[in-house]
C-alpha cells in the first residue's frame, strides 16, 4: 500500500478541521445544556462536554460529512456520560412499561397535557420545579425525556441510546408518567389544563383566564 503524500494528509486534515468547525462546534451550546441536565452539576457538565468534543475529534474520521451531526454528538455525549459518570453510581434496573404491563408501546395511551408541557419545556429554560423533577428520574428515563425535548425522532433516540425503538417508547411513556405525578401542581399553576385524574385527555394546553 502506497504511503500517503504530504499533500494528501494535509487535505485530509483540512477536511477534518472544516467538519469540526462547521458542523460540530455550532452544537456546543446544545451539548452543554444536555450535559448539564444529565449530570445536574456544572463542573461535571463542563468535563463531560470536554470529553465529548475530545472523543468527537478523535473519531472524526468515522463521521460522514453532511449527515446527522447533532445525533452523532448526542450519542458521543451519552456514551461518555455512561462510561465516565453513571458507572460511578449504583444504577437501578429499569423495568420497561411493555414488559411490566404486557402491552406493546404503541398500545399505551399518551398523557396529552404532559406532552404539550414537555414540548414547551424544550423551548425555554427549565424552572426549578422541572429541574428537580427531572433529577428524580432514573438516568434511563431522564435520557429519553431530554432527547424527546430536543425533538429527536424515536429512531434517532434509539440510535443515540442504543436500544430498540419499542424500548424508547416504553421508557418515554414511563418517564412521562413519573413526571406527570411530580409536575401536576406546577403545570396547573402555569396554566395547563390538567384533568383531575392522571388519564389521557384531548384538551391539550389551555391558559386560565
């Protein structure tokens, strides 16, 4: 095999520099926010972001230019969190909703007011009540909620987390149930139309007069 010439190596390095600068660096704010919501600690989040970008640069030859840079970076961040941070804690085994109930994910009804609520949360800074509620979720549940708030598809979430789409749906539904219990009073105070019972509703969001 022929040894690459200096010009070929420089051209490759220039391409990697361009990809990093144009496609990966602009995602820094989003990755910082994701890392903070995963770790709940500013110093740990900064370390996680640094580790994420170091790994992104180290394996940049595996990234296909012009594809889904956002999903690729979130996947690296998630893996770094699992390997460097979550393994330091005792992780409680997650029982999926479909396994516990005997239902498949698509048969489980959605909590519409919470879906509207968490969609809106993705567009604004999280309040103290919501931040505390997210902290109380298991890492597996918080992960899919945060990805859902970032508007990833089920397929993208499955690729990032490394689980089947059905498991993504199950975890997301269970996470929403847990959040619904914690955030019901807060959502009411924010003007969301929340039914008396924690049951699906078609009403969505309605501001109080």
